[in-house]
């Protein structure tokens, strides 16, 4: 029986639990759609539970971001999704598979060129969308009147970065990719000798030709930045920001970079004081499976199950590939749960269950799961690490090739090429991962390392977001090197000064020697 006093105490307790810090802040959020949104939404739910008011800028044609939510208020604006549909990524898959038929050296550059075309178009659209917002007095008044305390943005596309800096808001990045690749290449030193660029499919142990490839990729990426990406925003910068401003300077002014990476997975490399690593923050302990799915999993007996999912952007592999995979699965003693859209393969075995959606986290955390067949998306790789499930990598687009190579380098994955897959090659790879205990031992070692932290990645992310809000920024963590001109950053002016001194000393020494020699010659001639 509830009494007035007990009801009051209950409500008060709920309020205190809802807002641990006791302060409610207004947070403006500009996400990137697709799988990026799945990451951002998890953080937003936690921030909402802590009492913060959230406003999300989204496209009216958004693929994944709902307009109505109990967690946030949305504002519709023109974004990339207004101009593109998800079919573009299926077309890209066909082009990439053609690239994969070339030599490994050339295929990487071929894929990079395909991505360059996509980025070039995407950045032009985002620049136009941002200009429309900044030129809209009604929208900008709404932004100013809201008195936001923070801009939380995924800088994969920089609308949020530009808007946040224009509004002079403290800014936190929820980031993995920015500009042309991994965020580290924008905000931290990246020696080409042991830091592989995204797309090179290299590890941190490179021979001479690997380093040649890495340097050429770095040159390509710099050209891409200077001639395609940064120029797309030059007019916008000239009209709305002080002289000398550019996209890079705005990005480097972010207070905290919440990087969705963990060095259990990434190769060690230089970093910066305002970078916080939250790789795997979306991972959590498994929930019970739906009854029908649990019954199917339990029916696998001691053989266990294999889970297959190839992500959110690519709806289906080429028919020849899916038939080879289905035929290989049919010969396995394990049961298979395959996230699949489209016409079922004719070679489908009785042991394989096709589903349009599957609870990936819960399946990977099930004790009967023996392997994860995946395209190599970052989210899936961290979930495999978290739950200790070895991977059969079937990379298709973007960073997926580099991701599965990272797991392969640690002995926790096998890679199968979609361009040349056969029933035999796929069957051999899956059997190897399932039957060879080293794969499971290696991935479980990574799982222990990944979990061995003083705070969970999610708690770490929430702490630093609220830290920036409490302190109205974190400029004390930003290296002054961000504001140095390039010639000062690399000490080229110092090198030129020292070289000038050396040249002057050598010239003066030679002048003195010639002078002394001339005098001796004159004395000798006079003596004769």
C-alpha cells in the first residue's frame, strides 16, 4: 500500500537516479546515419537517463534515425540522406569486387579511388547543407535561443563540427572516421614506418614495399584532402568564419575526441591528451534469446551454432557467392543462423536458418556459438572480441578489410575473399576456425584484455561528456601544435636557420682560407 510519504520518497529516488550529477544540460547532437547512429543512440539513451535534454539534427529521409523519440527532440534539416539512397552501397560492392581482381598493391588504390568519388560528392552535399543552415536566420535564432551547453557530433561528415564552432559551443566528438580515414591521422602524429593507413590492408610490421605502399597512400590521402575535401568548405569558411579558418582548424578545436577504438584491437600508435578511447562501448552482457531462436540453438547439441551477418548497408551478396556459402554451410555439423534478405539460395541446407534480423549481441554471447561469419564492421568486431567468438571475415567495403586483418594478425580470425569464394574455400575456412582451438583461445585472450578496465567504455564516455559540460570545454588538453603553421610544426624554419648558419660558417671559412692563400701567394711572388 503506497502512502503519500513513501510515494514522495520513491519519486525523489527516481529523480536522483535519473540525474546522478544533479544538473540537466542541453545537448545538441549531429549524428551520421547508418551504423554510426546505432553507436550514437546508445550514448544518447544514457545521457537522457542522466537527465540531459537532447536535440538531434536529422534528415527527413533518414535511414535509421527516427523523428519521434522519448529520448530526444528532433529537427529535420537537409543532409546526405536527402541525396543518396542505400542502393549506392550495393553498387559500390560490385565495383569493389572488380577491384579485388587486381593485384593486392593495385586493388587497394582502386578501392581508394571508388571511396574518393563517394566522399567528394558527399562533402559537396554537406557543405551546401551547412551553408543553408548558417544562412537561415530563423534556424540560427532557434539555435541561439536554445542556449545549448554542448555539441556532441560524429565528425564523419563535418556539419556538426562547423555548426558547433559557429555557435561557439564546447564540442565532443564521438568518432572513428574523419575526412579520409582513421581519426588518428587528423589529430595525432602518424609515422608511416609503422602506422598503416586505412585501406592499405597492412599491419604495423611492414617490409620495404609495404612502407612504399603506405607512403603512397599517405600522399594520395593528403592530395584528396587538399584538393577535394577542404576546398568544398572554403567558400563557407570565408563567409562565416575569421580569416585563416579552415575545416581542419575547426576539427582540431574539439575539446574531447571519444574514439571508438581499443588498442586490444588497434595497432599501438601515438595519441594525444584529449583523446579518450571507448572502443566496444556498445557491448553488453547477452539477454535471453526469443523462444524459437533459443530452441533452434539448443537443437545444435555439442556442435553448436555459427552466426552470419554482413551488416546494414549491403543487403545481399552476389548470387554466386551466396550459393557457395549456403552449400558450404549445408555440409557442416553445426546449426547456422544467417541474417539474409532476398531470395533464399537453392543450396540451403536443413541446418541453416535464414532471418531478416537477428539479436547479434545475444547470439554472440550464447555459450553454444562457435564462430561469427562477418563482413568486418567495427561494431561486429568489438562484439566478437567482447564475447570471445572467433571470426571468419568476409570483408566487402570501406575499413572492413583492415578490421579483419587486425584480428587475423592476432590469430583470432580467418579471411575469405568474396570475389573468389567457392564452396570448398569457404568450408575449409569455417572448419579451420571452428575446429582449431587457437582461434578461440586467442579471441578469448583479447576478450579478457578488453574487459580488464577500471571503468566500462560507456561510463568513460559519459564521464568525459559531462566533464566538458561542467568545465565549459577542455582547452587545457589541446596541444599547441594544432595551431602551429606546418613549417613550424616540422621545425623547417629551425632547420633552415641552422642550415643558413652552417652555410655561412663554411663560406666564411672558405673565404678566410682563400684570403690567406692569396696573401701567401703574393709574398712568394715578391720574394722571387
